[in-house]
């Protein structure tokens, strides 16, 4: 994870915005023992959507059920579904 001080971030914001595109975990900006993460809007939207989905108890039950079926070998191949 790429980490910089707040003073560096102030002086190099354009560079950090470009770097954020390449850093999968974003850019960490540190100020007085606190950390802030700079991420792209797309990454933020993805995280927000994942968080929302993880609160859907029915969806989580379906995922758990599918994992159990997979672990038990209860799977079908693509040709069985699509012919």
C-alpha cells in the first residue's frame, strides 16, 4: 500500500490521483497518527455495493447454500444448463 504524509499529498495531489488509478488498495495519507484512504470513485461504488449486498440475509443464505452444494459435489456443467 502506497503511503504518504499529508504535506506530500497537498503538494502532489495530481500525482496521487494518477497513482490511485494504479494502486489496488488506494493511497494512504497519514496525518498526526491518523490515516485516510484515497480511492477512485469506481472503487468506492464497488465497496458500497458490496457492503449493501452483504447486508442481504437472503442473498447470504443462497451463497452459503451454493457453497455447501459445491463442496458436496452437487454441481452441473455448463452444457447441462445451456445445452
